[in-house]
C-alpha cells in the first residue's frame, strides 16, 4: 500500500491525489463517482465511468465547450 492511496469501493470508482488550496496548503482530494443513464423507465448503472484529472473539452482547451 502506498502512503497516499485510496482503497477500492464496492459501488464507486474512487481516485485520490495531493493538491494545493488557494493559500498554498497541501490538501488530499478524494473523488467518488458512479454514472447512471435514464432508459425511459429506469435508471441503469453505467460500468464504464472515468475520473479525469482536468476538464475535458470538445475542442481546444479553454476555448471550446466542455464535454458532458
């Protein structure tokens, strides 16, 4: 086990990383994510979700729209 690792969760995709806040202090960020899709009658769990480190753009970063 690494010093800064996140244990797997049964229902969520998890990811953690070390970052800095506005004052420059170190903070440990942990993200948990689960995707769902409406099928017209029910919500269905998505198995292929991903956690990104940075925003995902449709074209040129910072100029184009963000991906959904």
